[in-house]
């Protein structure tokens, strides 16, 4: 049993809801519920929907830190909880570009103190997506979740999530001072960089956001 599934199972047992109730309430198969209880390794759209519906604290679920359930006080949530938009069907490729499906969004509440402990200093326009590939190792591992600040401009040395012709990459940004070229660099020395050397290539690049934190599901 994965740590993620163990925490989820503990929360469901505490609530007292049965697997059959989850199947009916959330229109999910028995097999999927069994996977959630035994072998879940990362957040998916349906998994996040169930956690949100049962008020399970995502911070605690992913890391084991904090309380099992979200505080339902409207006053406390409005002042201490930060919304991060999670895109379960969007992947940033640390390697070859990831072709992404329909980008459904699942708003998630995170404790502000938890985000501060990850190094975040601003709390608006935050998204979370999963990383695939190993070209940014050891800085970012395959399967980790990254929290990014939505911005369409980057500074040299920023780790960016970028779109090039519909493919999404996570790389370290470097640009010539006069914008004669832009390079998206890998951290892994065995992986290649992406060099954009003319205006047409640079016009195909759009910066989605700057990586501000990462979370490693267990």
C-alpha cells in the first residue's frame, strides 16, 4: 500500500464511509476505489474530487503534515487558506514535450503556512501540475508536482513551464540580452537543451509560469 493510499484509507475509515458509498456518490468504479485505497501514487481528477467532497486536507494527504481534515470555519479559510488550481490532465515534460489532454481544473485549498514552508512568497495566480521525465533531475524528479506562478515573462535562471507549438516543457530559462536567441536548459547533463535561434522559433514559445515550489508524493 502506498503512503498516499494509506492516508486516504485512514481518512475514509475515520469518516465511516464505505467503498460502495464512494462508488455511488462519486460515480466511480469499484476497481478505481480499490486502487485509491491500495496503490494510488499521485493526484488524479477523480481522486481530488473525492478528497474535496469529503473535506480531506490535501496538504496532509500528500505529505503527512497538518490535520487530516480541512478546517470548515469560513472565517479561517478565507484568511489562512490559499487556492491553488490543480490540472490533473496537464503534464510538464522534463524531456520531450508532453502532449496534454483536456485541461480540467480542480481548485484546491492549501494552508498558507504550508506554502510558505515550501518557499512561496506570493499567493495569487498559482497552479499545480505534474512533471514527467528526468531531464530536470536532480532539481525536479519524475512524478513530482510543481506549483507555478502564472506569468508570461521570465528572467534568466528561472525554471519555467513553457509551451512550444502545443507541447509543454519544464526547463531552466536563459535568453540573450538582445533576444537573439532563447535557450531552455535541462539540469540533467545527459539530456539536451532546446535552442530557439530565430524569430519564428521564439514566437512559437509562450511562458506559462515560473516554478515556485515542488511537492513529492509518496
